[in-house]
C-alpha cells in the first residue's frame, strides 16, 4: 500500500501544480494601468470599434467599404492590411459566414514603445460540419496615440 499512497501523493502534487499554473495563466497579464484621460479614451474607442466589428461578415465587400470601420486607421492601406489579416484569421478559426457574433475586449497592456496591445476575443458559430459548439479567436491588436488620436496599427502581412 505504501507505493500506491506515494503515487497518489505525487499525482496530487502534480495536479496542484497544474492548477496553480492554470490559475496564473488565467490571471490578468499585468498590473492595472494608471488612470488617465488618454487611456480612458482608448478603452472607449476600442469598445466602439469592436462593437462595430461584431455581427459583420468579413468576406463581404460592404464590410470592406464601411467608412465607420476605416476611421480607426491612418490610411486606407493600413485598413486593408488589418482587414485582410482579420478576415483570414476568422476563416482559419472556422467562423460561420466569416462573422463573429460577439466581440469582447479582454485587456490593455503597454508594449514599451508607446503603443498599447489590446487583447480581444471574437466568438461565433462554427462552420465545420457536425460541429455544434461555438468557435473563438483571441487577437492582440496594436493601438498607438499619435497627435492626440488613437489609431489601430496593423501587423505585417
């Protein structure tokens, strides 16, 4: 019986360690950011932008030409790069009709270069056959403050 008890003790220790790692991974990625008008405005703008993205098909020309989405980018080229990357990511994540039905901002974190990383979770119906569960995608978008205005900075394609 001693060997079995020792094995149970090790298994319990491994499970406790795994639970601690999971709890740390699920915790907030950084300390709360200091309050400032610029950060409050970033939070408001991020909520507005991602609300506009929700329930929109990203393989549609009407979504691509929507001026309400384009106003968050420096240029039409920056918007096109972001749009192409997001549309591809949604397709790879198997979103039905390439459309997220809910988008939630999960957090903000400075990246040290004057930009902020905004962590966003997209959720929607799964387009794979016989998959009744939902699908999701977590992205980290870059936002930067230039000339008193927040802009989304697309990643490199």
